[in-house]
C-alpha cells in the first residue's frame, strides 16, 4: 500500500542523504523518472480483465523490496524521533532513580496486562504432538546421559568437522596428558589464585601507557579495551583429530571473554591483510585453485613422467613456535612491509608490545586448576594463525626460492603444504630434512609419491598425465541439508548445483565425474531428496552448460570443454 509519489520522493531523499547526486553516472532526476516508469507500468490481467496497480509496486518485481525498504527507512526515522521524544517526556515526569512511579495508572495497567499475558502463556497447554515430541527428546537425552556416565564415555565434537565422537574417558584423558607432555606448552599456576585480575591489570596498564604517549588513538584504545561486563577467564577443551590415521587431540582455548581478546582481534585485522597480500602467490584458496595451478603446471610442460608430488604438514604448529622467535619474526615482517617503520599509525614497537601481551597473558582453567601457555599461542585466539604463519614464512623462504628457480609449485593451505619436484625422492627428502634442521621447533610429516591426497582432491601423475578426482576422507559422512528441513527449496537446489560444479571442477575425466555424479545422487537420496527433484535439477545443470551428451553418452570431448 505504498503511496507511489511519496515513495519516489523518499527514494531521492534517501540517495541525497547518503551522499549520492549520481548513481553509476545516472542523475537522481533520471533515476526518479525510471522508477516512476516502473510503477506506472504495473498492468496485469486477472480473470480476463485488465488492471493497473495504483498503490505500491508489484510483489513480483525485483525493485519492490528495495523501494519498500527505502520507504521504511523514512518511516523508521520518524518513529524513532517520536519514540525518543515520548521517552524523554515520560522519563522526566515519571522516572526517579531508574524506577517507575507505582501510582501511575498507565503503569499499573501495563504491568497487570504483562502479568496476565505471561500467566496465560505459562499455563497454556502445548499441542499434543509438540508435547509428545518434547517428552521423547527429554527422555532420550536423559537416557543417553545415564548410559554415558555408566559406561564412562566422553562425548565431544571432532576437529575440522561437525561430527561428534564417543570415546572411553580414560583413553581420552590419556591422549590429553600425552599431548600436554609432548608439547610442554602449558605451565600450571601453583599459587592457586585466579590469574584473571593480574592479566586484566597488565592489559589496562599497557593500553593506558600507549594512549598517554600517543602511540594509539582514542578509537583504537576503545577498540582494544576489554569488555568488563562479560570478562571471564578462558578455559581449554580438546577436540579429537580423526581426519588422520593416528587419532590425537586438538586443544581449543575458549578465550572470547578474556582480557586480550579485543587486542588479539585488532592485531589480526591489522596484519592478516598484509600477510595475505604477501603470500597470495603461494597460497591455495581451495581445491579448485589447486587443480587450476596443477593444470597450468602441466600445460607449461613441467609435468614429466618422473615428477613427484610432495605434501607435508607442521606438527602442532600453533603450540610449538617459540615466543621470542615469533616476536622477532613479527618484527622483521613489519620492518619489511611497513612504511617509515609504521603500519597505519602504529609503529613497530607498539605492534610488538601488543603482540607480546597477547602471548604473555594466555591463562586458562582446566579441571579445577589454572594454567598459562608458555609456548606458541592458543588455538581460539584470532591472532594465532597470522602470527604462526609469519613465523613459518621465514622458515620456508629457502624452499620457496628453490621451487621458483626450478619452475616448481610451492603452495599452502593453512599449515598443509604442497610441492611438485623433478628431483629424486632421496634428494627432496634430504632438502626437506636440512630445512627442518634450521629450526628445532618445526617438525613436519612428509608424504612423497606420484599419487596422493591433498585437501579434498586425489592427485595422480600417470606417466606425465595429470589425473584428479574428489577425495573422500575416511572420517567423512554423507550428510547434507535434509530435504525435509524447513528451508526454501532453492537452497536444496543450490546444494545439487554445487555438488555437480565441484565434481566438474575437480574431476579430470568424464568417467570420474560420472562416478561422482552417482555418488552425489546416492547422498541426496539418503538425505531424503525425491528422485524427481534430483533428476530435474541434474537435467537443468547439464542444459545450462549445453552438456546433455556428457550425461547421456559420457562424451569426453564435450566434458573437457
């Protein structure tokens, strides 16, 4: 029911208020005329009669929602203004020490109405079906809790997935003890006093000092200041790493309300864009990016029958890097990529002071004891990843330079690295071992072969021919958004489209693609997708890319196009 003329006036006002006199070279008068034309042409047929819409805009038009939102913008501003005036009036008249007068008849009626409504909602019976379902879920959860306690089993979430694990409590505790002993990264605070107050004092002292000496701005001070309303000591928990043959634990420190959380986020936002820019040529975005770079490598003639594929990942990277070495690496990184020894308005000394305090106040609780992390940084802190990556960037420089000289690939995805080489297996192993000796804190697990798995792709060098397909990890489960879930149907259709696009991008042959198509169909059926719905969207996918013969005939030439 939008009045059209008023809506057009508000559209122009909205653009002017937000600083637009032109939008993509089009003047506001022209935009108003175009919008008016759209509104005037709302003519439609209903029951053999022709109608013209004279209020608002047609709900089928993509312009309708935009215009309605802009119209609401104007109305909301007026509503807020009047609400503020009303609040100010009643605030002066009726509020004393943040309480409302008990003699105000409107207040009495209001609170009585609220009380009555709450009583009605509380005493209203649940629908029978909903009540039965709630009782069933409650009994099931209680039964599971009793059985788990009786069997002494721990339940938790696996690392890098949304799956849950069940494990014997003694075995779980043993894995945690082994991890803490192996890394030697945690030190118990034996005096028995919660370190939260000391950590907070340390943080506030540094921030006050930096502000007083104009090392940070008022805005940055506020951005890094701890939230005192939600402040609490961090705690640690351990997820199981089941995506590798040897199951281990991954520590996560829940530090979202810790004193240095805001500083950690600030440093992450400051340094991550710089690191990403510096390493853009040696970083995989995803598996599709990996396959693209491998195809380019093959097209340039560097892939031979003897080319080896190499992957290695750093063991416990985030908890093994040394504090002083990390700060030194950060300093050198900032010196190299700063302007006049500054990044933004912050000098390098300020950045390293902030980084050091994040590392020095990593305190947390675990099993009724207090600990401090004395090596590396905590998983769960925003700053951890970029700090570890900066440290690793120095370590891998010689490898990067060697690979560049020999036209080989050297790329990484987080802490998983991938290389190609035309050296022998013994030669590349020797080179990697020599690199590892340069830093005793870096331990790597190496895989060298002509066929291996990396990210979610299987890569094979078959006598100089690159063969790729999708890799399904052993811990992978075929669960996607169920068809019966309360989501718009286009989301289920998008899942089918995404599965087929991923298969097409990662599978080098039409035969492998067809196997993945069949696998996708089975997964969809398992998750309740109707066969007709699946076939309809499969057909639409192949029609969209003019590739029906890929589906019906497994035409290899058409697939490669």
